C-alpha cells in the first residue's frame, strides 16, 4: 500500500474540492448534518449523485471496465475524505456498493449491461431483501419461497427491516427454492421490481423517529427467471459475497472523523473541564486513528479489484462501536440540553433555528438511531464469531 501524496494527488484534491464547492451548497450540507438516520434520503442525495455521474465519478468504487474512474487508493481516500468534510450525501449504497460487485462476479452479461449503468446514473435505487421476521442472524433459515412456474418464479413471503424500500424501485432478495439438503443450498438470489403486482411495502418507524426501514410483503409476485443471479439454489454464494462489501466495502473514516470533530466542538462549548469526557474523547480519537489505518488497508484491496475478505467483519464491528461511542459522548456532553429533542421528522424541514441549537436537537435522535449500527449488516456478536472462525481459526 503506497499512500504517498504526490503532486498529481494534490491537483486531484483541488479538483475534488472545486467540484464539491460547486455541487454541495450550504443548504444541502445542512440537510446532511441534520439527518439523524444512518443514510441520507435518496431525495436529498440524488441530485448530487447525478452531478457525480456527469463528472464520471458516481461509481467511484467500481473497476474502470465497469465505468469506475480508475482511481488509485490515494485518490479514492482523498475523494472520500473531502466528501466527508463537505458533508456530501451518498446515494444508493445498496446498489452501488453491495449489489454491483455481485453482478460483476456472478451476473450474466445482459444483467450487467442492463443494471450497472442504471445504478451509475441513479435511475435505479435498490433495497436489500435479506432479513425476515424469523431470519436475521440466522439468515439461512429464511422462508420466503419462490416456486417455479414456466419461465417465472412465484414469490410468497415477507422481508423485514428493508432499508429505504419505500424509496426504491428495485429490490434484490434471497428466496427459498428448495427445502432439500442443507438450508444454505436451497437459496436463490433474485432481482425484483418493487412495483410488481403483489408487493406491499409497509413503514416501520425507528425509536429516533425516522422512517428508514420497512416490511415488504410478497403475495404471488411473478418474477422472470431471467432475473435470477447465478444458479438456482446457489444464491448463498452471492449472499455471502455481498455481505463482505456491505460490511467492509466503503471507506468511512472521513465520515466518522467529521462527526468526531463536530463532537469535539460540542465538548469545547459545553463541558471543556470535564475530565471524564476529555479522557473518553482522547481514547476515541486514538481508536479512530487506528481504524482509519485498517480502513485504508482494505481500501487498497478494493481499489485493486479484490473483495474485502473476512476483515470486513472487523471493520464493520469496530466502526459501529466507534460511531455509537461518539453519539454516547455527545449525549453526555450536551447534558440536559439533549432532552430538548423534538419528535418531528425530518429535522431539516422542521427547524428554523440557528446552527448550534439545531445540532443539539439532533443529538438524541441520532443517539437512538445509531443503536442500530451494531445490529444491521450482521450484529456485533455475529461478527465476533466470524472473526473467531475465519481470522483466528478457532
Ligand atoms: C437499522 C436497520 C436496518 C436494516 N436494514 C436491513 C435491510 O435493508 N435489509 C435486510 O435484509 N435487513 C436489514 N436489517 C436487518 C439486520 O440485518 C438484522 O436485524 C440483523 O441481521 C439481526 O437479525 P435480527 O434482527 O433478526 O436479530 P436476531 O438474529 O434475532 O438477534 C438478536 C440478538 O441475538 C444475538 N444473536 C443471534 N444469534 C447469535 C449467535 N449465533 N451468537 C451470539 N449472539 C447471537 C444477536 O447478536 C442479537 O443481539 C436492518 C436492521 C436494522 C436494525
């Protein structure tokens, strides 16, 4: 891994800054700052994504042969860090970051030709249909079934916690096509249009007040067999491969650092002499530096076209914990001011107050929402088990 900043890299950084200066106006930054959910709404992020697309940067994590910009690890690091500094919103992580690598590895040529450009342009927004009421950590116990009917499958069942399904036009789903043999060997990976007859999306509102996720019901939904990725009953390979990218496929250090920096400012304002808080701040800063190094090592793997591998579990687990600790510290630093939160959502549409006050009002809902970090994408306990087996050989 060579992270030397060369003269061309500095020129690239200036180009990124110019681009962000033009395309991330203060009004957009404010919306991102006041988003307490863990993802920005597609309505907020789409316009910026289109600007990235026009510039040839929308699928910055993809290999050049599929339309990626062909950046080095240093350029990708610069881009991510600058986007975080400007609070630029990110669009369609499920499509760009999770499904796309699966299509590149397991998809047919016609699937790549059809779906990848639509992810790049922002035309398609994808949701992830993995979890079910009885299948979360134990994903292989999923029951949504797809029965063969000529050149179609008929899908029946239910998914849950489906992030942004209400804003997505497509969903990739794991379905059961066989109950013979090992449970993992009867699962198939399907691409489904959300507006297909028989699909119902019902909202679930989180404890922080945001409507981020949903239940998705499938009632005799007809899905063409040509929408299957990989072979029938071999969807578990796609599923596991995708999870590596979900857990370790994006560089988040810049985003977490931006959040950390805002929290340092809060501590300076609210409780600069609190020794306990200052110590926790210092520990968090050290953890953040250490994790950034790990993030960068994964990044150089990704930029050279590899999948992250089992280290994705470590990355997912530690960043989730650090993000949560930042929100806990913010809550403690704000003290009773944190009780001033209002339930109305979204905050950026509701608030007409000056900056600092707005930030205080976002502390509690963000704290509540961020409890989910150690659950979604595979809980901390599950990541610990994966690491014990795959990294420590236990
Ligand atoms: C905000 C949010 C967004 C999400 N978005 C999506 C989405 O878009 N698409 C999607 O498909 N899913 C999504 N999920 C679902 C997520 O993947 C599951 O919640 C997660 O896998 C845990 O499954 P579960 O909720 O069924 O909990 P369970 O599996 O029932 O786990 C409950 C508790 O038991 C522990 N546990 C379970 N098994 C073990 C074990 N073997 N060893 C030790 N401890 C164990 C868990 O760690 C957890 O603490 C989302 C979840 C959240 C919270």
